[in-house]
């Protein structure tokens, strides 16, 4: 069976892949996401995904013949790229700007199998509820929005604050399964061969 390597520390991406039948080996890239500046939000997500994939693909602990996936997600609001807020103050500012509005969540994907590389970005519209200051404060206090792109999750505590999604739901979690399936084919593998259904 082909080894699938996820070059990401995201528990949400790992859970999404496992629920889809793939049990990846996780090797965190260690890429500094702040090193890339000045790109449009979708381009930023794609470039960071590429850097993460490259950082892991050539490591000695990656088994020969592995398929390596790098991903990165960025929320676009008013043309600005919003990654992980990092602090409670920034998360609060984000939510005050986002509430009652629609943003676009871009997830860059870079897949490498040997010398073959396939890349693409999936974009999904996200409509946020017009939540109160008290709800913003309570959500930020949970700590969840501090360490996720766009300061929200759709599969966690913040799910109730997302009113509508137009596009791939999995993409908002961090990895677009339909897009990933196409990329797997591009690098010469079959999606179903990556399944690990005996886990």
C-alpha cells in the first residue's frame, strides 16, 4: 500500500483524511508561515502549501514511494489574507470585522509523488453569523480561534457561527477531498489505493 504523508500539524485535516479512509503519516513541515508576504490570498495559500510539501518530501524519514500532501488555508476578507490570529486581541478584531459578512476560505494543496507534483487551490464562500460582542468574547476565550486560519472552525465550537457555505465543506476544514482526489490521479495514483480501511 502507498504511504500517504500529511505535511501538516492540523488535527482537522488529519481527521478529515481519516474519515475519508486515508490514515496518513504526519510529519510537520516546520515552515514559517510569516516568511511569505505580498501575495494575493489564494496565491499565498498555494505558495505555503508548496513550501510545506517540499519541506517534508525529501526528508529521510519519508518512505520511498510516498505521496506527500502540503496544505495551507487562508481566509480572504476585503481582499486581505487572514491566517491564524495568534492572540486573543487579534481574534477579537477579526470577529468584529467578519460577523454578518461573507469571506472566502482558500486552501492551497500541493501533492508530490516522486518527481511528479500537482497543485491547486480550492475556494469556498463562508457566511458568518452576526454574533454579539458577548459571543465573540466567549468564543475567543475558548482559545479555539487563536490557532486556526481565519479565526474560526466549522467542525468545532465555532460551527454555530457559520451560517452558510457555498462550495466544498471539507475545504473549509482545511483539505478539499474532491480536489485532492483529482491531484492524486495527476501524480499517477488511484484514490482508492490510498484507503486504509482495516484501521
